[in-house]
């Protein structure tokens, strides 16, 4: 699905360079997670969703991790015992998000902190004990795209078992293979006929569904929602129409295919994203590319600027907020 107009936009290039990002990430010595220690991820928006995905995988691999929004800490610092965690990992693509920087300053000297940004130098990483300034992922556009997968990859490389999966998967599938698969899936998609987008999944992919819904909102002003796959029948299905498109991040169950067929009969369109890789958690790192492409293409069809979506800024900086 190539169009010369696409190359005018930074968003397009920032999605399409995923292979380059992954190659560079794999050259970085990661922060190594240790069993017996506890980890708290803090972020806002897509950065929060990164924390949710990685925390879910850590817990499944026998570690202890949790993710919270930086805003929840700002509103109520006692919402959980932050100082009881061994390491707090704060993520902000720009390194300037007000709530996340404030949380890092509040925790400085009290608990070990790690900051991750996509800038050479950032207020967030300046106040953290351990810093990753991934400036090769820097994005000019407002919406976070390729760097989302890049940061997940960096963090998962710090989990011994997952690092082995990543290493093995490079021999059988490239990051670009996911892009090509999703682009083929979206060829001929009825962008004009769809204005309601639903994303469904389980486990880490449930949080990919959450991120995917956010991408469609940000890039193309779509009405979106996300749910656990079979939970969709239990209430949310009531809003389904012939203008609904449902994406299922599949675990390979016939029950998922049964739901997809049921939704087709009810008039919706569906895409079931099966695993491209033989290794658990590898697909999770790249599933968000699907919604990034879908949102970008839809924005173009609607005459919107995907680089500068209406009502959004690259970083949420709030004036006169106490640290």
C-alpha cells in the first residue's frame, strides 16, 4: 500500500524504520531484571501502555512488576507504597512529560530510578539513577509510533528467557515482516465505510489492544474501544454495526475464530492477527504496528495531518504544577 504522498509525513517514516530501530536496540546492553526484586513502571499514554505490557510479561516469567500512570502518583502519592519497590522505571518519549518528571523528582534519592526517553538529553533522565537516552528513536511527529516497539524491545531484552526468544526469532523473521503482513492485510480496506474500531486480546495483547485503540483515536479521530476477546459478547457488542471494524490479536483458539465469524454475520468487518513468530512475546513487540498503519492510512483518507493530529501536542507539559 505505497503512495508517494505518504513519504511527505514523518509519521510514515517513523513507522517504516522499525527494522533499523530493532537492530540498534539489540546492540545496547539492556537493564537486566532480577527475580526476587520488584519493579514499578510509571508513564502516561503510550508510555504507560509500554509499562503494562512489559509488567504483564515479567509477571508471567516469574518476576514481580506493576505499572501505574504518573498522573495517579501526582493526584495521590500514597496510592501505593512506591518506596517498597526495588526499581521504579519511568518512561517518557520526550523526557519532558510533566507528571512523569515530577514523579522522578519526588523519588530521587529515595528509591532506585531508571529513566527512558528518546532524546539525547532530557529532564527525566537527568534526575534518574540509570538512564537510557535512545535518541536514534527520536520522532518528529506528535504520535508515538516506532519508538513504542523499540522501548518494549529494550526492556524485554533484559529478561533472560525473552532475550533468548528475541535472538532466535531474528533468524526466522524480521521486524519488517510484521509491517509487510499488516500492509497486505489493510490493502483495499474500506476506510470511508468504518468509523468505529474495536481491538480485542488477552494477556499482554490486551494491553496492545489498549494501545491500538489509543493510536486510532490520536491519528484519525476514530471512535474506539478495547476489551478481552470473548468479553466483547458481554455488553460491548451492543454498539456493533456495519461501520465497525474489529481486530482480534489471536492466541490461536477456535473460539476467537468463532467470534470473528459471528461478527462478520452481524455486518462488521474483522481482522484476526495470528502469530507471525514461533516465539512467545515476539509478536507482542510488533502488534502495535497494525494500528499505527491503520490510523495513518485512515488519517490520509480523511484528509487529516497524521504528523500533527488535532488537539494534541508531542509532550504534555503543564505549567505551574508542583513537583
